[in-house]
C-alpha cells in the first residue's frame, strides 16, 4: 500500500516572509495607482463634457470616459492575477 505524502510547506524565515509581504503591498500599491488613474480620467472626462467652454473638446471627454472603466478593469485583473501568482508560488 502506498503512503501518500502530504506536502507541508517549509517554514519561512523572517526575511522571506517580509519579502512576500512587501510584494503583496507593492501589488496593492500598483492597484491603487490604476484606481487613481481611473478616477482622474473619469473626473476629467465628466468635467470636459459638462463645461460649456470645452464644447470643441467634448470628443476628448467621451474618450476619457470610455478609457476610465478599461483602466479600472486592467487594474483589477492585474491585482487578482498577481495575488494568485504569489499564493501559488509561496503557498501563502
């Protein structure tokens, strides 16, 4: 009868654990940069569309409003993807 080996992750030393935590924080910081960019694009796009003195630039406001959710989606996708890579690689 074969004994199934259970895979117990090795205990991480403090330096390695701190490196993983720094990587997690960097991932969150990158997402916040995407979110901040999303907010700026959204606010600028709405402002350009609502202000009457920017009538000739209304197309630019529409482009910014279209790009804003795309940027947010990329940020969310990247946050989740990197988080999963960290969990798979380090078994954390």
